[in-house]
């Protein structure tokens, strides 16, 4: 007695840990926590390295540490300030113009994006050039020499020129000396799709291209070795740009990057985070079930310890130490596995960042350790700590000292902490909220449905006429209503995640692919004149292009909202201020574009006083249905009322507009046409023939952009499939834990029935009926909730349309029944082979 009384919490904790580990009591807990931590940290390590890599490369993507972009020449005070701070600076000019081959070379012309550079460009990143197309490129610190030009290979093909030949730009003739292979700060604005032509700053004046009405973008970039000095210049420049008398200037950021690629990468991270969240949620259920089963099996041991004099505080601390040590070990193991697995993501998603990724920070490690310990504390400890309150009387009276449900305060605190950690791990409030909130609501619905089913079973099964196996199964199931509800709920939660994962793998990914389908338009043509409309469409049809977008395009500036002149200073965001300063591409159409969706109001064909506005623009400018907008179109004022709001997918490669007049014509407005189509497959000369037939058009080739998006989609889907395996294993662990949690009760009940004469064949039928019924019910409930959660995720988190298949509940019921049978066969095997006397003696 003296040694028992003097035992410490640490020594008792270590002893019980060693004993339980050798007995296999902790394996399920260890596996569940390890899976959750591994899934979250694998995604965390990859996302952390990817974000750090993008941040590291961000300066190269904009060509400097800070860039001031302007639609007029940047004032000299910016250069003077940079020089005073000891920063390097360089100014470039970018604007559209026509590049023309010499008459002796055919005289073909093509719209180009001319870039004027000076020595020192680029300040960040590396410019790569090649001596001719198809030849390996190399980095260079030089810029085009005066009298020479560097061009994209696409321009050489379009104009049928070679390196060494001449190119006319305005009034000057330049010798083509290099082919541009990589331009670090090119961005992805509309003009970046046109072939690039680069010349020396000293040659600009002689071209005669800069006129008062020229649409030129000046970019003044600075760079320095001291971050504080750079920050000082950025703060000063930000203040200067915000001055009321300064118009058309802004500090440039990565927001000018490709919207399609940004959307793809954002969805990629969300998909990976979602699968990791599902694995963590499943693991939480598995930990809770496994911990309760652990506590149930240790009731007699704890009663004996109480008889030997171990106090409640010592016992509580001992089990807390045991579980915390298991949590630490599982978390460390999970972090190690996650770190190893994230290298697979790096391999599968190679190419998203061209250079080597930096080392990860400590944040994923802290997140993984926090998640593992939170799982053990929130879901593992509450039932186990009840062991300290087991009365010594249980040694002789087995009915006393049973486990009680956790109090709402303890359960609520643990669940709240776990939910907060999951939302933080998701890096997206909407995604985390839908996943965590959806599972919380699902648990309540599953519990309610389980309670209703238990009540219905009691009343609906006629014991006089029903098969004996069904009667016994119903009695067993309804005799423990609380445990039956818990079993249905736990099994349904596990199946919910599995069904949601299957939907994610198939239908949701298919919907994602359809947002940017492989047959999406890969050519956009603008500046088609009205008299060219009919022959241009005939040319497309002759080439076999039968599906294409075709819309009139009108340039207009928003000058009034509800009769008040638009002033940039009235708006708080930089984007809103830029929007009211720029010209819009407007259009008119009797019917709403099929690839748009009405989100407010109504589209009424031929409504003379109506306007349809893109919902993002309306939100940015604070516009509402019924507001009157005034547009200046070629000196004429057009005022209309907003009658509908549209949702537009800007990454769809289709023709889209911020504002559309729902009428067939605007006779007073000058108009050109824009079209988007997919070029004929295999016709390599189609583009050049189109440009020769209509030399004034602006022809944009999007094929490389679409190919890049599709390539990234394929990479992301492979990564999601890989992580899918983690969540699938976690779901199977939940199923196994749910089924095996009833092993003790089933052994005792079957032993009593066998002692009363029941045959093993009958008891096998009873077990199969119960497992099949519970599994089918759980699968049906899980499928219904998975459809709702999947729809919410698609609409609000991933932002694309998705309609769940109607056969999901049927498939979910069948799958749930089969999985429950398989898990029951594996987890409950051997119950009927246990000698009856042994089971009854242990129960006594």
C-alpha cells in the first residue's frame, strides 16, 4: 500500500504508456493523429514554400523593388528622390504600335507591344535572349544597341522575317539582332499578348511614334540593397501618388498577373486544403471514438488502482501525461511524414514556380504540432480523464462507475479550439467555415435522424411476423438508443467525408475543368471594322470555324453616377479610382451572353433605358440596381438605368464586358467588333492569312496561356489524388473505430444468446443485418449532406457552377452498407469463436 500511495504521476504515466503500447491500445489513436498532422503539414509545407517563393520572385515579376506606373511621363522628382536615397532606377515605356516588314520582304504589318528600355534594365530578374528562334537562350545584362531591335519569335513568323533583317517602327528602320526568350516583368495585361519589340531609349524620338494622343505606359522602377531604404521610397511614392493633383499614377503590384493562372493557383491551394481539412475532421472523430473505447476498457484497471490507494489527481495527471506524450509522438511522426510527402507535391506541381523553392518556415511545424495536441486534448482526454473518478466499489459492482457523456462546456471548448485551428490551417475563411460548419451541422442532423430511426424501428418491426434475425437485430439496436445514435452519427460523419472526397475527385474536378475547357477559344481578334464584319465571319466559316463569340465593342468613359460627376477622390480603393479614370469596353446585345449569369434584376431585350453591369464592378463602385450611369462615348453622353447585374467568369477565355446595353444597336455610337474563337486544328497558316486579309485587326493568340492553365490543372489534380489517399485512410480508420467500439458489448450480448441456445449462423445474420442497416442509413444521410456541402464549396469557395448527381444517395447507401459489412468482418472477427464461459466470466 505504501508504494502505491507514493507513486508519482510521471512514473504511473510512463508505466501505463508502456503497458498500453505493448497491448496495442494506442495504435488507433496514434494512426488517427498522425494522419491528420501528416495531411495538414504536407499541404502546409508546400503552400509555405510556394508562397515564400512567389514573394521572393515578386520583385523580378514587376522588374524592381518598387514600380511607379503612369499614363504620362513620371515627374523628375521621383528619380531625384531615388538618387538621394542611393537607389538604382530605370524607366521604361510600353505602348502598342505597328511593326512592318520592309517592302522588299513583303511589307506585312502586325500590331506589336513596343518596349523602350535604357541601360540597367531590368533591375530585378533576368532578361534572356537567343541569336535566332529554336536556339538555346542565355541571360544578358545588355539592352538593344541603338539602331537595333530585339523581338519575339512570334513576330518573325508573322512577318516572315529572320534575325539580321530589318523592321520598320514608325519613321525608323531597325536591324533585328536578337530574339527575346524571357522578359521577367512582362506581366499579363492585354497588350502583353501582342508580340514584344524592344528598342533603346535613344532611338525613340526618331521613330515619331510618341504623339499627344499616344497611349503610353511609363514604368519607373527602383531597386536597392537595403529594405528600409526601399520602404522609405515606397512610402514617399505612395504619398505622392495619393496627392489630389496627381492623376493616372499608381504603385504597381503583382495584381497585373495572369487572372487565369492566379485563379488556377488559388483553386489549387483550396482543393489541397479542403482534402487536408477532411482528413483532420475524420481523424478527430476517430480519436474521440478510440479514446472512449480506451477509457471503457480501462475502467476495471482504474478501479483497482483506486483500491490500492492511488488518488484521483495522480491518476488524472498520469493519463494526461500518457495522452500528451502520445500526442507529441504522433505529431512529430506526422510532421516528419508531412515533410517527406510535400516533396511529392513539389514534384507533381513542378513548374508553378520556375526557380528552386526556398526552405519552409517553422510555421507548418507549429501548425502540425498544435493540431496533433489539440486533437488529443479536445477529443482524446475528456473521456479518459473520467477514469480518475471511477469509484473503488466497481471492483465488486461492475454496474457503477460507467463513463458519462462529456459536459457541454468541455466538449464545446475543445470543438471550438479545434475549429479555430482548422480555419487557420485552411487559410480561407469561407472554405474553413463551410467545411467546419458543414460538419458541425451534419453531426446534429445525423444525431436527430438516428434518434428518429431508433424510435421508428421500435414501433415498426412486428416481432410476431418478422424474421427472427431481424427481430434480434432490432432489439439489439434499440436496446441502446444513445449508443445507436452515436454509432449512426460517427459512421455517417466518416462516410460524409468519403462521399465528399469522391465528389471532389470526380464531379467537382470535372466542373473545374469545364470552367476552362480544352476546347475554349484560343484566339481573340479586336478592331474589326463594321464593313469587315461580314467578310470576316465568312472567312471564319470557310476555315471551318462555326462556333465563335461575336460582339460589338464601344469605347466609353464613366462620367456620371446618378447625375453626379465621377471624381476619383470619391472612391476609397485604388482599383475603383483607376476604373473611373479609364475607358471601358462597352457592348450591346439583345440577348444576354450565354456564358454570363444574372445575379440581380432582370435582362429585358430591347430595353432602351436599361444597362446590365458586371456584379464585381458594381460592388467595387458601390452601384445598385436602379442607379443611372452616364457614359461619354466619342463626346456624346449616354445615360441609362442599371436593370440587371451579371456574374462573369473572367478566366473562361470568352468575350466578356463590364457593361452591356440590352439593345440591338446604338446608332449614335462608333463601333468596332470583337470575336473569340478556336483556331482550326492543323492549319498553321491560318493566323497569317487572317492578318494579311485584314491588316488592321489586332490578333491575340491565347493558345499558350490555355495550354499552361490546362497543364497546371492536370498537375493539381494529380496532387489532389495523391492527398486523397490520406483522407481515404482516415475515413477507413473512422469506420473501423466506429464498428470496433461496440466489440465488448457485442461479445457479451452474443455470449448470453449463445448460452440461451442461439446458433452461430443466426447470430451472424443478426450482425450482418445490423451492420448493413446502420451502414446503409449512414451512407444515405452522409450523401445528402455531402451534396449540400459540395454545392456550397463549389459555389462559394471555388466559385463555379456544380449540380450534384441525383444518384449519389443511392450509391452512398450501397457503399455505406458494404463498407460497414467489411469493417465489421475485419473488426469483429472472432467474436463468435470466443468461448461463452470466458466472455461471461470476464463480464462478471
